[in-house]
């Protein structure tokens, strides 16, 4: 899909800007062990990587026939995540800062479009000093339906005043990719080890990392001067 008038890059957060999926898996492992259930990495990769906490809570409650309510599971996961961030935070992906600098150097606006909450966006990205790099931050609190529905991407486009073909999404999971594609936004998939087996057949391109993604845009798109 050609993008002759590319004006913005819409970034997923977990797995794309920050290296957090492994920590999210381990948080769910700790939550489920309290209820006598084990979540192996293969199951997490297939069913949970890139999915919002609420959707994962619904799934694990059903999958493991847990007596805990969905709300209790969500709160337990949120508590685990807060504790992890307080202890050590999530490291940035190796080229996150360079990628944001590249976008600004080419006149491209930037947005965060994530299935996480606004609290999580600020807690995760704030300590890295990255919040000011983005024109808008769209989280689960801002939309009626979370990824894989398109609502978050549609809202980001509306806030930026752009058409779908004027933006590109960077996503690391099948579920995030589905949200972007449903909104009409072309998406570059950047799989992580956790999401490597996801179906990225609807991606405009599949790249190994953020550097490869910006290289791909340089080769294939007409960028603002």
C-alpha cells in the first residue's frame, strides 16, 4: 500500500517501544500460581501476548476454571505490574530513542496507541523522558473497545487530524496489527521473541526491529522534507 503523504507514525507501547512482554508473562505466572494454575510461555505467546489485561483475565478464568472473578484477576495483574515497574521499570527497545529522533528529523508526528491504560503509559514512558516526544497518547481508557478493535487507532487519527493513509503503525503482535488494519492504517510488524509465531500476514511489512522498520520506510515511502 503506497504512502505518498506519510505524516505520522503510531507506536504500540509494550513490545514495540519497551521490552515488557516477558515481564507481563511472568506477572501472569505469579497471579495464576496463587490459584494453582501454571501458564507456560507457549500458551502465553499464542493466546495472551499483546492482548489487553481485561481480555487476558477473561481468558485465563475460563481456561483454568478459576474461582476468582475477572475483576479480581485484573486487579492482581495490575498490582503485579505496578510492583515490577516500581522495582525496575521496563527497558526501552534498543533503538526507541533513535527511532523517535528519526521521525522528528523527517517531520513525522508520533503517537502512542496502546491497549494499556493512561496510567501505564505515563508510568512506563515517563521515567524515560519520552512523553514529550508524542503528539497524543491513546490508551484503553480513551476508547469503548480495546485492541484488536480499531477504536484506538481511529481516535489517534482523529486527534492528529489525519486520514488512515497518512499514518503507519508499528506493532509487535497479531492483535495490535488487527486493530491497525481494521482502522485502515498500514502496519509494520516488528515481532518479538514472544510474538514471533503470531500471524502477521496482513502487515504491510515485517521487520526485525525498529531500525529495520525506519530503513524500510526510507526505501519505500515518500517522506516529508
